[in-house]
C-alpha cells in the first residue's frame, strides 16, 4: 500500500509539509489554532447574542406589563 503524504492547501495551492521550513510549519500551526479559537469565540458570541435578546425581551415585556397594570 502506498504511503499517503498529507497535503496542506494554502491559498488554493497545495504544499507538501516535508517541503516546508520549521518556521512555516509553526505558522501553519498558529493559523490553525487561531481558526479554532475564532470558531469557538463565534460560538460563544452566538450564545451571548441569543441570551442578550432573551433577557432584553423579558425586560421589555415586564415594562409593558407594568404600564398596563398601572
């Protein structure tokens, strides 16, 4: 069975990791980690946005209720 080489695609171009310098490999690792962190941050931001909308709507609803009760 032929051994497969992991190919890294950057900017639409394929690169063999064996042809990259240690510094380039380090930068790739940094980029991947930052992409993961950005995805996690977006996930958390989505949760915060939904929670903020919920609590804002609850507050507005209670203020409207107070107006009709007065």
